[in-house]
C-alpha cells in the first residue's frame, strides 16, 4: 500500500486490520501447538500497519487548509493522529530521537500495564531486556540514520509483566515536530505475568490501600523479628532480616555491615527456586566497595532506587566476567543504608528480576525505615552483648567454674540464676591454712550492685582466710568493711573451715545447714545470727562439728525454701527434711539433683529467686 488514501479509506483499512488481528489472536488461542503460521501472518500484518501509518502521514501532509475552517490544519492533523492511535489494533509507541516516549497507543499502555500518562516521558530502552538493550539502541540509531525499517526480537518488562515481543522499528516524520521520530510497532509473542491477575496493574484506591497494608505488615514483622531475644543474643540479626526481605520483597538480597570502619559482606541470598548456589558464594566473597551504587550509599547515607536499570554496572562486575546485575537477570534495584548514630552501619541491597513489578518510591521509603530499625537493633545487640559479658563476668565472680577436690570429702553444688540476669547469691570452696574453706550466701537485692557486694564478700573471705583461722572472725571483719562503705546493702552468709573431719561454722543471718545421718535422721545446725552490713558489732552464731563417714552436710539459699507452688504455699524446711531423709545414702551430686527435681515439681518449674545448694559428704 503506497498510494495516498483518504481518511474514510484509512478508517476502513483500520477496521479490516482490527478484524484480521482479532482472528489471528483467536487462532493463536485455538491452536497453541502451531504458532509458526500465526506468527508469520502477524508479521505480515505489522507491515500492513506500518504502511497504514505512512499513508496516514501522507494524507496529513496532503490536506490543504480550507478557507472558513474554524480550526487550523495542525489541530486537524493532531485530531487525525489521535484518532489513528485510539483505533489502532496493534501496540504502537512513538519515540523522539533520544528514545524517550512521546506518543503511546492504548494497546501499548494496556500491554505494559500502566496509563499512557505514566509512560510518556520515560526512556523506552529501559523496558527492553537489559541483555539486549545495547543491541536495541544500535538498531534504533541505524533506523534513524538509514531510514530502513528494522525488526528486533526481545523481552519487554514493566509492572510485573514480561513479554517476548517482535518490534518493527521505522523512522517517522510527524507534523509539528522539528525532528524525525521513531515509530515502534509491537507484536507480543509470549507474555508472563507475576501473580494470577492478568491485565493492567490495578491502581485503584483499594489496591493502593492493600499495598500500603502489606508494607505495614512487613515492617511489623521485621520489628518483631529484630526484637526477638535470639536476635539480641546471637549474631544473626542481619541474616534473619535479609531472609525475611528475600521471602517477601526481592529475588536477591545482599547485606553489608561496617566492622572496625571497613565494609564487610554479611550475607547474600538468591532465588530459592533457581540453581544460584555458586553465584551466591561468589557474591559473598566480593568486596562491597567494588559495587559503585553500594559504595555511594555507604558514604552518602541515603537510599537509592532504580525502577528500571539503565546501566547494569551498579553492583560492579563478576571477577573477570560481565556485570553482576546482568548475571543475576536483574531488572530493578533498591539500596538503603543501615542507620547508625555516628555513621552508616551497613547497607541492604534488594534486586528484583524481570518478571516482577519494579521497585517504587514507596518501596524505597519502606526499606529506608527498615534500615533505621535494623540499625537500632544492631546497636541494641551490641549494648546487650556488652551487658551480657558484664553479667557473665559478675556471675563468674560469685560462682566458681568448678569445685576443687577436698581430701576426705565429696562435694557437689547447683545454681539457678532466677529472674535476674545478674545473680546476688554466691558459693565457693577454697584452700585455707591446714585445710579447706567454703562459703555460701547472698546480698539482699538484685542486679549489678547486689552482685558486686556478694563478689566482695566471697573474695574477701578468700583473702582473710590467709590470716584468720576462724571463719567467724573473717565474717566480722567483712561486716566492718560493709559498714564503712555505707551502701545500705546487707549480706546473709555462712562460712566454714574444714580441718580433717572437723568443721568450724559461722553464720551471719543465714539458714541453718542440714546434716544427714547414715541411719536416715536429719538435723539442722544452729544457723542464725545478724546479716553482715547492718550493725557495727555483728552477732555471729558459731558452731563446730565433727563429722563421721557417711554424713552429709547440705547448705541452701533462701530461694530454695521460699519457692512457692500455684497455691502460694512455700517449699519450707519441713519438706526439705523429708526429701533429704530419702537421700542419706546418696552421693552429694545425687542429693542436689534430687532436691532440685523435687523443688521443680513443687513450684511447676518457676524460679523467682536464685537457688544455691551445696553438699559435702565425708567419705
């Protein structure tokens, strides 16, 4: 068709073309196993559509301005062009010389899933598969310079819709445009749509509200994950956050953190349904600073979003190979900083492939908020770790790592921290002049201050035992030290020095020890006295025992006898005596285990205060 035709003939030709295209679509649906004949016919129709456009342009140039017309010729030409675009049954887009969309038909907008106004002004090559983008630009330039029509097969991707298409590219001279334009007719050969909803992306208010709700849900889930105790205790915060984002928002997630001022790769996660293990390992070994976009975010502290990739070098190159984004098959990239008070703590990089909806500014805002939350979680974890290490150090200062061997005795102990992360109860076994010493007790109160006072008493007993042969004298001097400090803390304690089979006991407000007899009897020592730190002249209860083979001495904290059941009843020393009566022939390890199991059953496993049990048996 080379002759100039009138508007009526053009409209008739368009109607006939529409009918034939509809028939081809029906044939493609009815006979999917024989696409070749349908494809050949469709390509022929593309030539027909191109000739119709050329004929319409000739008609526009030919039409003279008539006298008495109320509208100018250029206005009439624009109306005719709009009419052609409204009724054209094949997707058509018109580009300027730089490849920017200037006109777009309704068929094209529907295929790409966006209103025409959204796509006008955007660079058309960004919709082309990144692996074929350079070739497309070359074809575009060749058509501009040579004027010959070119055909080009590629994939177009936008808003989660990916199409394998045949493009017919031709040069076009448009009325009112100082430069020649490019017309591209698009024949979809195959379409893939993310999800199950065909057709254009729904941009209704309901859809926007739903998308906003999903983003809020993701933020809520991320917050719960970051506040989980495991995230605070273990170095898994960044990895767990990356896994959630990989499951909900991206095909690829790369996390980088700054350690000692140097960015390090924390993890890389790829699509779970693709064989990318080797590529994941490669990415994990790459230096974050070799990725220009990541380096920019780490130094600048602000996030970036590339809705459609114009360049595939944003994440650098595979060592000795092509750009990483090209190997990934990426179509959209988003990078946000992990926020810190004194600088960026790292960066999160999210990548979506060509069959998914690209990242938007709303996604950027959400991920920037997640980056702030992740930064807070990392700082909280470091603070928690520091406090945990301090708590471990304090706990070590009140509880020995292991019990030494005491000649002629067997010893065993058990300790439960209770509800406080830092315990105030202590026990110890240590050497003294010509024998061994032991101690058990605790400061009134909880937390670090109480634990430090207990540690002072425990270590003070060790030091004073070098000069003092009587545990009562050692406790009196510790009492004077506590009074001098005026910290308002007092300590209940019991100490004993063992020489041969004789034990010298001193009690400062502590529970009496239980003595198990081989015949099954259980009696309690004197105990009592005034806790350390209350009065300058402390009243100690002293007692000396001579033990025989098979006897067991059991010391315990207030946390044991004060344990309660669901009715509010206390465990008490009567129940303690009954349980110990069944353990008189058992080893110290068995005794402390039996007591703990019975207390656990009585209180339903609940532990409020610290529990310490120390057993010494004469062999």
